[in-house]
């Protein structure tokens, strides 16, 4: 089920739950051009994999970092982060207990 998420000052952001594993959750994220996922904490470990478009991700410690198709950003539980896209973005978010080594 697709839903619009405007929490944390997000704009142009929709989420579609894809599925759950034993220790993971997967969501398809879409950001409209000039969209933003406002600053929020990662609930669990999170991997954001870009499927189309591009985005700039940032944390309070690290400034903006560009990611594009085939690239990903990883966040630890509680890590504050923001995602912005000038051109639009489709990404898969995988959350839960992940081995990111």
C-alpha cells in the first residue's frame, strides 16, 4: 500500500511496504523532483539502495554525499540523516539486523 509521508518536514515523499523478513523490513521509497526526507533517526540499521535517480544524503557528522543508481548509503540505529533529490529518486530501504561488513 502506497502512502505519503510528510513527517519530519518531508516533501514529495511516498513509501510502499515491500515485505518483511525474520529480522528485516523492506520499503520502496519515492522522492519527487526537489523532494526531501526530513532529518530523522534510523530506527534500526538501514541500507538505502538507489534504483533510479540520484540523491544527496547527509548526517550531522558528515555533509552531503551524492549517491546514484547502484550505490547505497548505510545508517546505524539512532543516526540522524536527511535525504534530498533534485531529479527524483526511487530507492529500496532495507531496515533491521543487517551485516554490512
